[in-house]
C-alpha cells in the first residue's frame, strides 16, 4: 500500500540540509505523490524545495498548486485532495484551522513585506509611493480577499492614497505580471516577488511597510494521504536548508 510505504520512508533533516536514507527511500512505491497547496508568492521557493525533496526521496513526485491563500484555504476546508497547506498570512490559515482542515495546527516558517514595483525604465516616472495619487498614474493591487490585497489596502489607507487602483488582480503574481509587461504604471507586491522578477521591474519603498509584516504558516491537512511525506516536506521547509532558500528569495525569519 502506498501509505504504508510512505511511513517506511526515513527522512533526516540536518543542520546543513536534508538527506534521506537511501534504502528506505528506495522502498517508497514508484509514483508516490505529495500535493502541496501554497500561496502564489511561494512559487519560486517551493518549486526549489520540491526539487530538493524529490532528489532526496527517489520515487516521490511533489505536486505544487499555487493560488491566492484564501482560495487555497477554502479548497482545503472543502477536502481538496492535498497533503500540505502554506499560506501568506495567518488569517487565511486560521480559516483552514477553524474549518478543521489543519488538525495539528500550523507552524510559521517565514515573513514578508510589501513594496511598490514599476516596469523596467519606470516609464511613468514614479519616484515615491505618494505618486500613486498623481493624475494619469495607473496602479494595480490584489483583490481584498488575498493577503496581498488586505495589506495593500491598509498601506494605501495609511499613506492617504485617495486614487482607486486600475484593477484588482487575483494574486500577487498577477499584479507582478501586469507591471512587468508594462500594462500598469505600478503595483503593490511582496519584496520577494520583486526580487524574483529581477531586472523586469524596479522597486520603490512603501512607507510603513515594515509595520505590516506578513507571517507565513504551514500545516499538514486533515485529508493527508501521505503523512510521512508531508511531515518530511514540512521539516525541509523548517530546516536550515529551507530557511536558506527562503532567505535567498528575500523572505524574513519568523
């Protein structure tokens, strides 16, 4: 049985990274799958972590589903076939906990803050967050249900930005894509997204952003199909190696 084989897997998380005992890893059924639901802002880091996990555990296929945290938490509560949930804030994770989808509770593994990004070359000549109120400046933000939308709205209010956004995007990656493609003059994203975009965008600091730090929690779902694999993946995220990958992407420590 796949689940019995998964329990036979021995995962060892060391200070310098993650290894697995080869004989035990090899005993895992070919095609064993681990499904991870993760916030869109974790796309690059969790893709790297999934690759590391698969390399350490031959025969395991990590399937990643990225979306808005609120969407994923809702899917988890509805019993979506998945093993692990990682969100970009504590409130959406709490919704999953309250819905009995994360019975053992989550663990915070990273933090993030928001920044303003403009397209490469800054065509609109935006030099400060206050410039969002200039006539003719089109900026985009996340929908209010997404963590990036909640924090973005709070920062707009705190900085007394009166103009409305040109559009509300599903998640932070959609905001970033619109700005990188020069379809908007500016957008509110996480520092990590700006880092991942490289030369495609330029960043402008948002006043008071440091007072709106997002906490990223991770937890194992009630409907987990591969408990040992799920525990191993969470252990990797929390390990020194996992923290190093997150830090390289611009995430802060809890």
